[in-house]
């Protein structure tokens, strides 16, 4: 797979990157430090990156989008943006589980990868999104959502690992940040060799993994009116 890909992940932060698939070079990237400003920043980040690199949207080889798990609103912002860009520009759209970005970072940065490990992200409500992988990056279990003390007793990586040190200390938790850059590497260059099957705009592999209902609930009086 050659060409320039736009990578978008809004599962935790607004994060975008432009990556040259030929050699894995990250041409530019933007990641917001805030966890809840995807609506305000994501589209602006995409416009900035394309303008800075003098790249037109239709010239992209494709778009990679993180499909979660992640909080409902933030994740939806990224998915809607990616689907809209892909449709307007007429480029392929590919979905990758957002936790794959954490896996790729572990595989690339850890000297000796455990035979099995867990990656975890903040799910709020005092819970974590998590999945279990082996040393090759193969998914063994998950993704799931639950309290920290329900995770397998294995080394834990990801931003979620640093949130509950008392519960995860014995598992050797190591907080590692995620980004659209690592998501793109997992998709294009990762050891797992993820293969995209579709040419053209394909939305079938971008179904969101919310794992639970939105925090925003319909008020009881409205539910009664709809019944």
C-alpha cells in the first residue's frame, strides 16, 4: 500500500496524522491535550495538516479511522468526519480498532514484549476499555469495558494503565499514550499485517465499538412521549 493516508482517531482525544505508507514517514500530526474537544478541533486539524503539506483531499490514498472503543460523543465525531471526508473526496475509508494503536506502540517501543499483555484506555465512569493480546500483537480477548480490578493479571499498557495504580500496580501497569500516528502504523506497517479489502469508499468496516450506551440519555418524559 503506497501513497499518503490521513489517519483520524477521536476515541480519547482529537488526533490526526498524515503518513506516507511507502516508508512509514509521519509527515505531520496534531493531537489535542484535551479529552473532550473533538468537535471544536478535529476538522481544523485536518485542514491545517493538508494545507501545511500542500495536499488535496482527493489526492489521498485513503483514510484510516479509529472505530473505538471510546466514549459515544467523541468517537462519533471522528467517525462522522472520516466518513464525510471519504465520501466527498472519493477515497477509501478503513476502520481500525483504536486499541490497536496502543498495541503497535508497545510492539515498537518495548524491548521485550510479554507473552501476553493488556492495553487499556479511559472509559470514564471509573472503568477502562481493554483488550488482551499476545507478543505478536494478535487479539486474544476483547475489547471489553469494566472496572480496573476486573482486568486480567497481566502487564497493562495504555493511558488507562495510569488511572488506577492501586488495582493495576501488581500487573506492572505502564501508561503509554495513543495517537492517530500509531493507529496509522498499526494499519499500514504493523507486525499484524492488517489488510484492507476494499477499494473505493467502504463504510462496512467502520462500525463504532461503543461497548455501552451514551452518557447522554433521553429524559424520562420524552421516552414516555415517544412510546
